[in-house]
């Protein structure tokens, strides 16, 4: 459980740093998708 969260968080951090979030709206969508992915894992 904890390992899955750490992996999901790490992947999210990498994807956010590599993706081009040109707007605040785009950043919000990325955060939402990360939250949804974490919810699916739990």
C-alpha cells in the first residue's frame, strides 16, 4: 500500500516536471489526474 503510493507520487512528480503546463488550468488538470490515479490505487 505505502509502496504503491510512493511509486504513484514519484511518477506524478516526474510527469509534472516533464510536462509542459503552460497555464494554471493545465496544471490543475494535471493535479486532478494525479489525485484520480492515487484514488484508484487505494
